[in-house]
């Protein structure tokens, strides 16, 4: 869904799930006025062996009461059901591991289950192999941020964490990803965790020169972006090539007397921390990059960090949810991931067409590498690669 249509639809709704304006940085202080310091700490942290032993005894007592069995029976069950009883007695060094993707184990060639498992593993490897050479981190969706906050490795408590969700660019506007951010981190650190397929597309058309290097990405050419939160445009000015995308918008809004335009202003996102923001929980805000690529995001929760959260400072901003997508496979072999997109292609009846590297070359070029027929070819980056 287009961002402008989304905001228009949202403004016309009842907005019952939107909070009042909240100062993120004052949340911990507000909690301290209501709770004792001990209540601000994660409830089930173990601070020493003595506490840990007492907790284990308490758990055993509760389990015994629920099962209605004496302590002797409970201790016997604990020994019998211990994870150590699941071990075969053979050490890992003595075990034999076989890579089924290369060949079937001797004596197992006739087993259908092994043959099917090998075929499935080879297929999965082929689908993802085209993306291993890319510079970004497939597992986390982006390179590690170079702008990290200073401090100890483990978080100090009490600690506040802010939940931010980014929505898909679709009619249903489902959640694309959820990110946990610390109040002392800047908007630029959050920006480093955002991944959009538009940033990684390759410019130019390659039908005449498919073997040319494809190292240049749109992200390296168009680096400007901004977050629009309440009445402020937070611009990325980390690179000399970045331009202020917000100024033309502010000028246009003021010239056309848009309501609230007189309060519009711009700021450097590298100087603004999450804790210094005033936001409304559940209210949509805008992230814009690549000129006109827009993403809607919301602040959904501000809470205290608990013991089940990641306690490593370097892990934040932390992506805790990503919507999985299907890889767009080649329409010829239907096995390998698509790496090429063609338009106005005389070889197929669909427009656009999607091909893996091998099928693209075999269909569109002769044995001497010369172009056959008429078509336009563009390197294709599948959004499913972020799975």
C-alpha cells in the first residue's frame, strides 16, 4: 500500500490503539516513581549459588506436590530422566559423520529415504548458493553497525528497551520485522539495521554485457534517507554524498499551507538518540530512502528488559522477528534462485521473466556468448534472500 494512502486511511480511523505523546527517555524515571529498585530488576536473575540452590529446591517441592509423590521418588525420577541417560556412551570423536550431499553412505544406496534426503539437500544448497558471495550478512540482513554505543559488553540493570516494527509494502500491511533498540542508541544505528531490496539492486541494463562486474549498488549511489517522526525530519548526513531530502518537502508544505507545516524542521539522525524522542505508541511514522522508497514503522512498546532478553550490549539493535518470504525461483528449471530479470523478452510469453544464471545464458545467448533475440536484462535481487 502507498504510504500516503495508508496515512490517509489511518487518520480517518478511530485510532483507539494509539497512545498519548510519550518521552522515551523518561520511562525509567516514571517506573522508578511507581516501583522499588528491586522491582525494576529482572525477576528471576540468579545472583549466586545459594539463590540458585534455593530456587531448585523450591521447584522440586512444587513438582512433587503437583505429582503427589514423595521426595525419594522424585529424586529417583530425576536420575532416571536425566539428559546424561540419553547419551550412548560414545564420544563425538569416535562417531562417524557422513556428508549426504556428496554421496550416499555405503550400504544405504537402496534406501529411498536417504536418496530423497540427498536430493532435497542438493536442491536447497543450489537455491541459496548464488547469494553467498554477496557482501551483506544473509543471517542478520545487514552488516554490523560501525556506529555502536560505548560501554561494557553486558547491559546494566534496570534497562529500558524500545520495540519498533516495520510494515510490509503491501495492501495488508503485515509486520515485516521487529527490532529492539536501546534508548541510548541513535537513529543512525537503527538505520544500519534496516535492509531493503531497493538498496541492493544493480543499476543499468546488461543484455549486451552479462559478464560485466555488478559491484555497484543503488545504496552506494543514493545514500540519502530520513525518518519522519512527529513534526521532524531526521536526515542521514553520515556521508558527504548525502543530501537533505526533507527540505523540498518542507518548502512545498509551507508554500501550500499544509496544516502543521509551520512546525516542520530537520535534524541530523546521528545526533538524536531514541531516548530523546517523543513518540506515540501505535502511531505510524515514515522512513524514506532511494528518493521515493517509503516504509511505514511504529513504536509499539517501551518496557523494562527482562532476563529472557539478550543481555549482550553489542547485539542491539536486535532483530527479533523477520517475515519469511519464498525465494523467486527460475521459471525454466524451477530449482535455482532467480538472478536475472528480463523485460520485452521474445523468448518467453511472460513479462517480466525470471531466470537463474545457467538458464539465462543458455536461453538468451549462443555458444559464442552472442545475444539471441530481443530482450532487456537486469540483475535481480530476490527479497527472499533475507530469510
